């Protein structure tokens, strides 16, 4: 549901979550009870893809509160070194 912003003349601004098209033109302020008119604000739209937006948010969040992680153990070694097990790689030309 969208958030609608209201401005009280005596107190701070406040937001109310209401169904689209059902927001009142004015609401009483939760702190003082004075009728507060609805403000028109810019919509909160993102032009980035959802994965890019998640990356931006996690970067902002980790700047203030970095995640504490432990170091992963060493990667398991295979017996053959860099030998692939993909059957499609068998069709590739081999150096002589």
C-alpha cells in the first residue's frame, strides 16, 4: 500500500499507509489532533532493476553497519588439477 504524507502546522510531518485512492484530504495529527492537509510528494520510483536496487540498498546499509563474517575455509582440491568434468568440453580442440 502506498504511503501518503500529511503536514501538521504545529508538529512534524507524518505518513499514513492507505489503499490507493482512499487517502483522506486531511487527517488529524497523531500528536496534537489539529487537522493536517495532505502533501503532494514525488513518487518513490526506481529506474534500476530490482537486483541493482537491492545491491544499492545493501551497500548503503553495510556502510553504517558492516556485516561480520568469518573467513571461509580453503576450497577443496580435486585430484586432477584443472580438469573439467563437463562433457561439452570434450569436443573442444586440444593443444598438441
